[in-house]
């Protein structure tokens, strides 16, 4: 689930900044790179937030910070990821 708040568009350049907050949860099973049975299945969740920039209603750039909340694949030392860049096209 994510919540996106888009600010007013700058009409001359057709740029629209925004704010993103999200939380996700999922179930995984039989991962091909899992080291043993303990990591073969389970629940995992993360949450985070960021900023976005929509360009001419065609493409979106987003910069995220997110944190692994729980799950067997969560590595204690690398729970927080800073500055993950995302890019996508849309219609």
C-alpha cells in the first residue's frame, strides 16, 4: 500500500513533485538462493518513504528510504536502505 501526494504542477516545464509513504507485506516460499530450510518460506515486510518527480505526465523518478520491518530474510546490519532510485514510465 502506498500513499502519494502530488504537489501542483509547474506548467512551463510540466514537472510535478510529490511525497510517497508506503508499507508492504508478502509471503515467500521456495527461494532458489535460500541457504537452508529456515529461510525457505515466511513473511516479510518493509516500510519507507520518499520524494518523487513526475515529468510531463509520462515518467516518474522517485528517491526512497526504506526499512525492512520483519521476516527471515531481514539481515540485522542492513535493515535500512538509503537513497534507492526508482524510474518508471506510465500512461
